[in-house]
């Protein structure tokens, strides 16, 4: 049975402030919750985990209706009390959301589905100028909302890694957010151990080209990435999470998607009850015990 929304949150014990210097020998990692702004229940869960030291990064979907001024202010307030928490832009170029610029033909008023966008990118059929305009518009929206550029940039459904899109992201970020680092999704674990993770292998392949371009432009990236898994109804996040820590180096990043299910989430995204499982695990006692046992600290 899925955990009830918020179960375990009231019993959360505060952890050390993310970013505080850990004891010598600990690996310091980023644990980043994607999709802030997607729905009120997602936003509330992410803020709760940040407030209790269970997350130290989140990325914001500026195109989503629930990235309202009130929701941004609530997150910015947490950032003010714990400045080491990284708040980034979750670049969104897929349906059901609308672009912030008017320069993305042939998709029109609504952004494309993931499959057509990936195909167009692979065939180099996207308009580079239009891509740059949309990336710039979402970066500007973040800066206007938070009063500062993002600490980092990643992509909803990893679109920032796709051919053509990666070039637009790197070009715009280099000028509009020069201090931001960009998420790459290459894993530190051997390919032979990840053959069942098709999504992870695909984005790792895209990340190889992304890293080369970023390095050539002196744009910083995270050294390694983990957190992908098949979003099937029986997925056991609690059993999967320890594997995400395997071989993850200092400064590596784990992606997660905690949340509470509400009507807005159901309307916009197919990933629903698994978010509650992630939230329950990260809010529970097993998670910090695992980090301590593995010698891991949130940055």
C-alpha cells in the first residue's frame, strides 16, 4: 500500500544544515528534487524535506502554473535560511506546458511531447534561434522570480542533454547565468551493471557529448549522476536508493521526485504515487541512517 501523503513528515528529525562542513572522510553529494512548481503537493513535500535537511537542492519549473509568486516566495524563504541549498532552473520543453517565448515553431502554443521533440533534435530539425529564445525566457523568468540567477540548470525529462538543445542551453547559460553549473547524467557505475536501466544508459550517452561541449566552454558540471529507475507501479524506491550511492564520488548528484498527490499533479503528470513513496522514504529514519553508514553527507 502506498504511504499516505505526508506520513512521516511530522516525525522528521532535523538533520545538520545542508552545506555545513561534514566530518573528514565523508562524501559530500547533492540530493536534488526535480519538478518544484509542478503542483502544490510536490512543492510542499520538497520544502518539508529541505527544511529538515533531507534535501539540499531542487530545480524549479518556471513554466508550470504552481510556480506562482507565493510558491516561489516560500522556497526563497528556505533558501535565505540555508543558503547552501542549491535552487536551480528545471528547463521544460515538453507538453503539457506552454512556452514562455513565442519563438518555438512548429510546436505552437503548447510544447511538444517528449518523443517528437527527441526525434526532431536527433534529426537536427529544431530552430537554434527559437531554442535559445525559450531557454533565455525561462532563465529570465527564474531571475525575475528569485531576484538572482539559478545555482544550476537541469532539464525536465533530461531535454537539456538532447542534440541541438544542449548547444542552446550551454550558449545561453554561459552568458545569462555564468556562475551556474549544469547537470550531466553520466554514471560512475560500470555499464555492465546498468544494462536493465535503458533510460539511464540513454541519458549517459547524451551526457558524454554534453560534457565535452561544457568542458570546451569552461562550464562546470557535476562529476557523476544517479537516480534513474523504471517508474513502474511496483518500483521500490527504498530498495533502490542504496544502489544510487554506489561509486558516487564527492560532488555527485542523485535525482529524486518526492511529492504528495493532488488534483493538479494528476492533471499534469503521470508520475504520481511513486512520488509519495520517495517522500516517505526520504522523510523516514532509514534514509539518514543509510547516509551515515555509507559515509555520505548532503553538501
